[in-house]
């Protein structure tokens, strides 16, 4: 197994320094403004999956910068928090190529408890001991994405801690889904070991790291 490139242990000071470097590189706060890439200019049909959309600012920025090429794009976006998905649906009214799904994606299908508020919301498997601020559903990510019956050009994940579960489920053998590029924001509810295990799976499935700001944003591209 390849050596993990994440510095361990990853401290709060490491995270603060990484965030400063990320902003200095021109990115906007904690939201990755993912840009139209070369594949979009030559593609007649590009599929983007966005997991954890919040209110859709990333999507709008992408489509505005894509300009006329945006007509070649289909974006399937998943936002499980009812208050956020309602705002997302309203903000996407002008964009016919965007389809909003008001449920979450994870390693399995289950009923979830919404914990927290705003952009710090987490989903936890529902049980009688939890005091939820709301409830929603989570669907097996492989089942949800397999229905498109085609490769995914770009997968963006910002799901407040579910990223390891989602990625590891998608990368499972013997038939990992074909995803050409992955942009993911890691959250520190995932341990360094989980982070490193997922990196090893990505490399084993033929991905190379395009860039990394640990526990902020990173991009992987399939060779």
C-alpha cells in the first residue's frame, strides 16, 4: 500500500495554515469554485454529480463561467436538508440542466436524523436516543448513481463528514463506478487513518492527485 501523503497527526494549526494557503491560491472561502475544464469544451454531453449542494452557489458560478458550453452539461445535485433543498430548488429555477434531489447519499439506505444548522449540518442514522433538528432520507450512493448508465465527468462532494463513506462505497470492487474527476472537501470528523485509507483506494483504482489542501479541498483525476 502506498504511503499516505497526509501529514499526521493533523492539528488545528495545520488546518488553519492550509486554509490560508487555499485562499491565497484564489479560492473562495471554504466553497470550491470548480471551473469549466477542457473536457467540457469538447463534450457533447457532460454529467456532473454534486453531493451536498447547500444553496447552489458553486453550481451557479460553474454555469455562469461555462457560458454557452453550459448547454452541454447535466447537473444532478443532492441536498438532503429540507430547508436547504427548498432554497436550492428556487435558486435553480432558471437552470433547466440542473435537477435537484432532496435526499442524501451514503454507503447504504436509511432514515437519518439532521444534527446542527446551516452549512454545518450532519446526518446521523436515526435512533430513539437522538434529539433531531429534522429528519431526512439517505440513499445508497451506488444505487442512486448507477441509474445514469454512463460515466460521471465530475463528482463534487461536500457533505459535512460523509465523504469517506461515499467514496469508499463508489470505489468498491469488483465494479467501481466510472468517475473521471473527483473534487472533495474533507471534514475532520474523519480520522487521519480514514483519510489515508480512502487515498489508498483512489490510487489503487487508477486516480492521481491533481491538488490537495488537506481537510479543505482536493481533486483527483482518473488516469
